[in-house]
């Protein structure tokens, strides 16, 4: 549920919206409208929504998307500042995650685009499936260490599989202080990958 409030100043209009929604955490769109007779005064009008309601909008949209994939999904949600985290539990997590998390990333992008289009705000939306991301980070870190040890012993460079920028950053960060080893991203998107070399 959103509300429309007015004020002589933008601050007043926003405060009125907060009072009506009974929360300090809101997103809003503003308009300036002219009111009055001969000496028309500017009135600020805002359309506002609470963080909780926005989270509900994201969740409802996700329900539409996941049911279109033929999945039944349960949601766990949380809000921290302007970050909306939604963990999904489904009857087929593999479809929801996709190869290397591509479906999950696409769902995140669609949700962000919808909110940006409707509210003209950028919100951070983090989607996860039964802690897939946490497990993926751990798996990438293990791969980085295992490969670095192998490269250090053999002195033969190793090219890892193609990864997105987020995954490559995890590898680089893990190897930043690994003695005798360097890591570099090579190739063009979407075929960019990391090469680990002995120094």
C-alpha cells in the first residue's frame, strides 16, 4: 500500500507520508504542482511506500516469476537499511539457481529493474536459495587455495572456468596474500576467467 501526501515543502510532504505510514523507513517519488489563484504557489506531492510494503511488492513479483517457472517457493525475508534479502526454498532448487547461479542472478536483475521502474530508486536486492551463495563462496575459496598450491608446486599456470565479476573477485581476494602466486582476469565477457600463475 502506498500513500500520496502533500506539503508546502518537500520535507513537509515526506514527513506527512512517514506519519501516515507510521514508519521512518520509506521510499518516495516527488512531484511539484501549482495550486492557487493569481499567485500560484508550489505544492510538493509525494507518493510513498514503506520498506515493508516494498519488500512485499518484491516478494509478490518473485512469486509470479517463480510460479511461471513451475516452482512452489517459500520465502524468508529481512531488511537491513536499504538492503532487501530474500532466501527462497523450493521443490527444485537446481532450476531456481541455474547454471553457476545464472537464474538466481537474472531474478535479482528483474526485481531491481521493476522497483527502479516503478519507484525510480535503486535498492539492493539479494536473493539466495537455501544458502547457495554462501556455499558457492566457500567452494570458490577452496578451489582458489587448492589451485594455488598446485601452481606453486608445479610452476604451471592454471586457467579457471569462466566466471562473473563477483566470483572472480572472491578468488582474487582469497589469493591476495598467498605467497609466490599471482592471479589475473583474462578474456572478454562473458568468457572472462582467472589465470593463476607462480611468481
